[in-house]
């Protein structure tokens, strides 16, 4: 991904929309992570967004850690809402006999 330029392009686009406000960027990243986690497992979201977040922070000369925490916490919090949010949820639902809707 680094060689293809994808990380740089993705980070540049995020920065162009939210780069003027570090707080706006912080919240946008958290919300984006949360929305993706509802659709796909949080582990995948975290691993996919981490290099983009780091590159984005490098472009803006911002510390990476707060932005990584934003995506990590939002992803983990929203992962408990659906069975598909986390592999552990799938195992629990199967053991307890829960359906997708009842979980």
C-alpha cells in the first residue's frame, strides 16, 4: 500500500476535508472508525486505518497517539453493538444461541 501511494492519497484527502481543525479531524476519525466497525469487524478497521492515521498526522505535524486512540476506542465501543463487530461476539452468540437481531 505504501508503494502504490494509497496511504498518502487517503491521508491527503482526509486532511483536505478536516485538516484545518485538529478537533474536527479527531472526531471525524472516531466517527468514521465507528461507522466502519458496524459494517466490518473492528480488528480489520483498526489495522486498515492505523497507517492512514499515522500518515495523516505526519502531514499535519500532529501527534499520532491521540488520533490512534480515537479510532481504537470508537471501533471497540461500536464493536459490541452487533454480532459481526468482533469475532468474540460471534463465538458468544453461537454459544448462547443468540440470533443476529437478539444480540
